[in-house]
């Protein structure tokens, strides 16, 4: 069969795009290819579940614009389909004098990004909201919330199939070839033909993109984020989300406390290089993938730039006491007995040959193909808005 559109990747971005494509253009024939036996098997499920507000991102960037729009769309989607979510709000807390100016800068960004009801509050006001927190000052962000993006993705998959879309699981893409006015996709168990292609391959975005743009300069670096779970006796120690002031030299938000939509509290994540694209544990190593990462000049330059931070993150990965100390920066009463090792996830971070992490959404296109090359956090929150963006791009090609 010749499909009008094929989509590679059964994560939340791929399925958001697939669902909205058939809602907007119900007469199209659309298939989605996923290499795993189920959708949402990686980043879409292995994340913090936070509905981000958009406070951190550079005004005017795709992340800022899509996060704000995507937040509203996600809340509406959850309400429409009866999916769990909670706008519990969060505190971004400064624990050192040196962080106060950065805190103010974050507040200013939030205002520029259109967030309403933001408030800089004192230590005393913060303790009224979170009695256990330690801080000098904080930003109250009422829009922040939590959901289950794995559940959202499963719902999107059901809606896509109900609208006539086809999902092919256990279909690892091995080769892509453009032939005249068609694209041939060879997978591990079948070949598919389509007129247009959208790739949302997450941790393998670089591999898939290179099949359509051979000189693509970017590579995906996998960063594992590890969490600790608070024991049940500490389940009420946090009532909202509590974040530190992030290190502006490193594109991650630091160890924070997160309520879970299903109950319980997590603390994390850290950010350490994974030794394979889907390396969720210390002992998971793919020699070929690791060699490719270490041999990439962009990674080498990145490592030189951030080696101190990288070593500190690696130490915290292996040392529970170091992780606990990071938690105590925010909640001093937490002890080693209050937390146990929990789950982990792996972030896909696109890097250029100069060692710069691509800190925004990035699309690379050809005449018939749209590649989602970079979709860092808050991609899950923004997924419905990203899907609309892709829909606008593919609609111009379908004319």
C-alpha cells in the first residue's frame, strides 16, 4: 500500500502528530512505525510527568512558544478524555545569595513568556506553602502541574487508530530510500511506501535523520536521569513541586522534588552520560554506540567544557549520600533512610560538531520529509503544540 504519510516513532510527539493529522485531514492514509512492542516505551513514559509552565525558556524560542500553547492544549486534552492531571503549582527556590539574581532573571523570563500570577515570595511565605523547604526567596508558579504522559500517549494511539490510522509495532527502521515521488521504508519485518515522511525518533533521531539527510551534522547524546523515591512515611513532606535555581551553564534543571500523579514523591533527576542510547542502568553498555559517542568531536568539545560538572553528576549517580545532599539543599530534614533508589530515564540531547547542545526544538526538512531532530524537555508538555507545528509544515508539502 502507498500511504500518504508515514510517521516513524511511537512516542508522544509522533502520536500527537499522527492523531492531529487525521483530525485535520481525515481522508489521508497514515501509518506509524514503532520499533518497540508498545508505544511510549522510552522518553514518553520515563519522565517526571511534569506539566511545565514555560518559565525557563528563552522568549520567542520554539520551546517557549510551544510550551505555553502545549500546556493549555494538554490540560484541555486531559479534561476531554478523562485523563488524570493536577495543576499543583511549584516553587523555584534560591538557597544561596549567589542564586538570587538568577531567580529574578527566571521570573522576568516567565513574565516575558506570558505567564500570569507569578510571584516572588519570601522565605517565610515559601514555608507557609511548603513547611519543610529551605530557601532565601522563591518563585511561585501556579501553572505547573503533573500528569502521566505514558497514559496520554496511549490515548493518542487509540484515537489515531479509531480515526483509521495504522500502527506497526516491532518495526525497526533499517533503511529509507526516496524513489521518484515515493519514499520506501525498509523495516525489520516489512517494507512500506509513502508520499511523505515525518520522523520523531527520539533517542535515534540522528540515525533516522541521516537516512534522509546524509550530511546531517548533529548527533544525539543520551543523558540518563536517575530518581530516588521517598518512603511512604515521607509521602506528605512535599505538597507541590520544588525546584532549585538551575545551573545556567548546564541545560538541565537540577535535582528537584516531584509529586507523582499516581501518588508518592520522587527526587531527581541527575544527568549522566548513558553508555548506550537506551542505557537505563549503570551496567548497560553498547560498545558500538559508546564508541560513536566518544569519537564525535562535538561530544569531545562538550566534555572539555563541562568536565567538572560531568564528574560531579557521575559521582552523585554512584553515591547515595551525594544525592541525598542535593535533596537536603531544598529539604534539610531528608535523611538517607527517607529515600530509596527509584527508576531512571534517558534524555535525547542533540549536539552539534562544536560541542553545543541544541537547547530548542529543531526540525530538518527535505522536499518530502520532516525530521524532528531535537525535542528536549518540555517536549511532552508541548507535544500537542509541536504536532500542530508539524501539521502546518506537512500540509504545505501535501498541497
